[in-house]
């Protein structure tokens, strides 16, 4: 077997491994930090999501803003 054949086998094997990794369902982390008051019907919030292909992270953060009474 010459060097070119070995290189082709390695490329095909690497491509097959990459395809197998992307075909599997990747783990997802879902983080929620809820610090708003229960009576607040419209809390402030920040949402973010990052999907790297192998791992996904979703973050939700809510809080109650001080409102002027008037």
C-alpha cells in the first residue's frame, strides 16, 4: 500500500467519523434562572442560545424591574 492509499483511507475514515458524530443527537444544556416576583406579569428577561454542533447551551434569566407608582 502506498502513501496515497493510506491517506485516502484516513480521509474516508475521518469523514465517516465526522458524519457519525453529527448524526447522533448532541447534548443540550438548558439553564433557567428565574428571579422575578410571582405577581409580575411581564418580567424583564434575557435569553441566549449557543449551538456548537456537538454541544448546545440555552440560558434564560428573568428579573423584576422596579416600576414607578404614579
